[in-house]
C-alpha cells in the first residue's frame, strides 16, 4: 500500500508547475490574438460614431435646411467621443431624378417634373491603430456622408 502512495506522490511531484509553464507559453499567443481584435473593435466603434454624427447633422438640416453652421455643430456634437472630428454641410436643390443640382438653392433647377431640396453632411475623423500591422496603414481617415431630401416643389 505504501508503494502505491509513493507512486502517487512521485506523479504529483513531476507535474507540479506544469500549469505555469503552459500559461507562460500560451499567454503571449493569446495577447497576440487579443490586441488586434481590440484594435479592430476600436476602428468599428469610430466608424459607427462618425456615421451617427453625419446622420445627426443631416437630421438637424432637415429641420433647418439653410443653417449649415448648425448642421456642422450638430454633427460634431454627435461625435463627442472622438478626439478630432471635421464636418462639412451643404444644402441645395436638384431635380427629383438627381440631375441639375443647384448649390444653396440660388435658383430653381430646370426640371421636367418637380425638384427637391436636400442637405448633405460629411464627417471625417482620423483613426490610428495601436500597433502597426503588415499590409495595413497605421493611420487612416474614416469618412461618412449622409444626404437627405428635405422637401421640394
């Protein structure tokens, strides 16, 4: 009986510390997989935030189509979680089929049918990756444009 217990003690003594060795081997590989996933998640979050900001600016423009400054302010407020955001906003008139655009509705477009008024908001934000990845740029601009028709004649 004591020989069986001695064997059990020897087996336990031989495997002691093996978990730490396995952890030391697997942890760097796990981190190598985790960091790009987190970086990709940050990129998708920034893209969603930029798209949401462009939509917020355009929705403001639907209510106030002549207020380009207000559209830009609404777009920048919609991306308040991003550090650097650039937004532009325009409005104009065009034919209902999308032809003959006239910026700022300075004149009525010549259309066969009717014309519509639109607002156009473009939001851009720079994005930098945490680490450089082969084949991918380390920095890029994320840009989204939203164009909504307001109304018309």
